[in-house]
């Protein structure tokens, strides 16, 4: 039985989902600080899933699965992350990055992937460091405290940027190579 291309059980969505899941699971192996696939997964899903709902849900579910595994590995302190302001804002940022990547649909190329990766990394830096500040006892809850939180996050930004660029190259480049070999994946979105 042939399924429509937009079915989550068609080969395209399954392959995209599998690629995003594998990328998410790299978060549980040792890696340099902030060198992770988080933004790349969101951008990749937004650029290629024909279903806008799958484009948003799949990266979030993959991220949640990797967070649950990390919580199981690291215990107590990590479990407290779930439901926190940081958790909500980081996941909202991932969803926003996916929505932003809808602008790449049908127009994916190296320059756009680079531009969106840079924009996504900056947005993640701004949101994640804002979430570290808001309601925190580490920083004064004023403009000066917010600037301190952003300053403290600068050393981690290079990891975020490198991770986003690296995983974007793997996901987008790998999918492009796969599309050349698998005719069912050649549509602009799958």
C-alpha cells in the first residue's frame, strides 16, 4: 500500500525523524561543553518536514528523550530541570528555531544553512542565558544582573556555535547526499 508523502510512516519523515533522534542521542555521550545538536535538529526539522506539526514535535520529543536519559544518568539535580523556567524557555527556543527554519523550505543551500545556524545559535544564547538569569539567586534581578548572566555565558557560546554548525553540516549535508541516492527523498520537503 502506498502512503502519501506527508504520512509520518512514509520513508521521508521516518528518515528525518531517525536522523534527528540519532543527533539528539549524541547529547548523552561525552562531548565538549555546549557542543550539541540542539539548534541544528530544530533547523533541520523545520527545513525538511512537509508536516509543520512534525517539524516542531519531532525535535522537541528527541530533545526530551535525550534529557530524560541524561537525568537518569546524572540523577537528582538534572531531574529538577524539568518544569523549570529554563526548561520551558529552552524548549520554546527550539520550537521557535523550527518555525524560523520554515523560511528555508525549498531554498536550502549552504549559505542559508550557515545564516540560519548563526541566527539560531545567537537566539539560543540569548534565550538560555536569559533563562539562567530570570528568577535566579545567582544574579541580581535587574538589567545589570541580566548583563552579568550574558557575560557569564560568553565562554559557552563558542561551543553552541560550533555544535550548531557541526551538526547542521552533518544533518543537512548527510540528508543531501542521501537524497541523491533515494528518489523518494528528492521532494523539497518530505
